[in-house]
C-alpha cells in the first residue's frame, strides 16, 4: 500500500504568545536543538514514510528555511517521494487562504492524489510525540477501515480541550464530539488520521459544497462520517504525547524532559529525532559553575559562579558570572548578564537580559504564571519582569516606562519591528 503523509503546518498559534509573533507554531524551537515539526517529520521517516507534503500558511519563512530540501530527515529525494511544501495560492477559478484544516487539504488535493496513493496520512505539525505510523497502517488494514483515528487517554480534567470518541469492544468508533463542555470519556482525538484516498476525496468535496460547514476535520468531517456508519476505527496510542498549543503546555513539556525518567525518549538511538543543526562549539562551563537537572545545547557558555537549574538552554546561550536560571526555557543566542535571575520564564531567541535584572519568579508556587520575553528584545539592567508579564519582540530599553513590568502587563516596541 502506498502512503502519502500530509502535515498540517499552517497554524498561527496565537496561544503561544510572543513565540509565534514571527514564526508559525510548528517552527517554534523545542528541547534545545529541535523545532516542534521535527517530531512529526522524524516519525514519518522512522516509520518508513518518505513521501511527505507540508501545508503551510502563517509566517512560513522560518519553517521553509528549516526544512530546506529535507536532507536531515532523508527526504531530499524525487523519484521515491521526498518532502514538498505548499502554501495558499490564488487560482483563476478557486483558491484562497485556508478556512479550516479540511479546506487546506481540499485546496491541495490535486497535488495529494498525484501518483495515486492508496492511503493519506494526515498529521499535525505541532505535537510532541514519537509514534510508529506503520503500526497504525497495519491496524487500519487489519480492520478493513475506511478511516483510522489515533487516540490517547488524557486526564479527565483536560478532556474538554479535545475531540472525544466513543468506541465499541473492537475499537470501532460509535460517537465523536468535538470539544464538549462535559466530556463523557477521556479518550481523545490526537489529530492523526489515516484515510483511504477515495473516501477522503469524496468527503472533502462534499464538505467543500456545504455552506454551513467550517471545513474542519474535528468539527465537521469526523462527526458526519461516524454518524453515516462509515468504518471508522480508533487506533490506541499509549506513548508520550503533548499538544504544545499553549505557553503552559510548552513549558510543561520541557519540564517533563527534565524528570528523572522522561516518557519522551530523546536519547533512544532506535528512534532518532532528526533536525537541521548548526556548527557550534562544545558546551563550556568552569568548575565553579553549577548545573543541575538541565539540558544544555552546543555553543552554550555557563560562566564562573553562574547557576542553571531545571532549565533548557538552546545553542549559543551565555550565562554570565553570578546569574541564575531556574525552571526556564532560554532560546538560541540569548545572553543573561551577571547577577540577573530568570525563574519560570521563557526567553525567545536573541534576548539580552541586563545585569541584576529579574524575570519571573515564584518557584515555590506551582500555579505561578510564566514570564515571557520575545525575540531580539532587551531587558535593561535591574529591570523587574514579574510573573505573568510579557515583553514583546524587538523591545529596547527606551520602550519601558518604569523599572517594573507588572503581572498581566505587556510591553511592545514603539519602533518598527524587525521581520526576521
């Protein structure tokens, strides 16, 4: 059976705040050296799927640069598939910005059906997990399914954020409700769909013609298929999975990686997470620097007397003497000057934290809000950015109105921001 993977990578990801001001959600850095989309792409190649399409829309520049010709994932190939990226286009008779995820697939279906794949695997580009799609394909074939949906169980208090499935003893889906206020179970839709191509072609066109549809798989396509008694089955997934769609879930996924026995096995050589890497020098820290329960990427320099605790540092981060970083995520080439303290915060790329500044805090309170600093911004010396405060992108010292950015407050630049 010939399978073509289609990765949905067009989300604006506004709930990730400053992290998606200049990039689409799948391009957001994760776990030091990776991007979020690396996990879905690596799942494809590790599962033996080398025919991959990526549907992008919102600010795709970082994503396009990262994917390139697909070399890091062994997808720089032509005759046997490879990776191709598609963005919205305006044709003579149709085409425009994507209205929903089903509409994105429908607009590109002429490309999807080239070469007549038997199966179409539709994936989200903004989830963190490791999954063998070949096992799901085998399940699909064994069940003689028309559509298979990957499912996982989550804590009941989180279930209302997702589509909820009801199944019988043979895993056939008997009911589907998108994001109910009072879910009947905790079996949720992971956003991983395996369609027989003929069925997908038909249901997308039918949905396209419906004026009352929001053209979304979860809201429209899946409930109708289940109601019409289509052979829809639920594939049970039991590994680690995280939808990093919010700032808190993004931070929590990083903290999960720092646990003594993390469920997401980044160091499993049988399931490598591939990415595009930079040539950086090895990590450097002197004997009197302190690092505890952290992930430190290439090119980082933790200087004399600095402390890094339960944090993830991307390539090229510099922590000056006496500075402290706790339970935080610090992205590429950020600099934290002497005496500064960063606690429960997320700093985007190229942030400069001045001497003796304080960002975030409240390490003893598990419900404390996170502090955020956007890409290429400056936090002046001795400035206080309270928990729950946000510093936008490209902010400089003259953009601040006082010595404290209070919780709930957002500081934006008064200048024309850089677009890179």
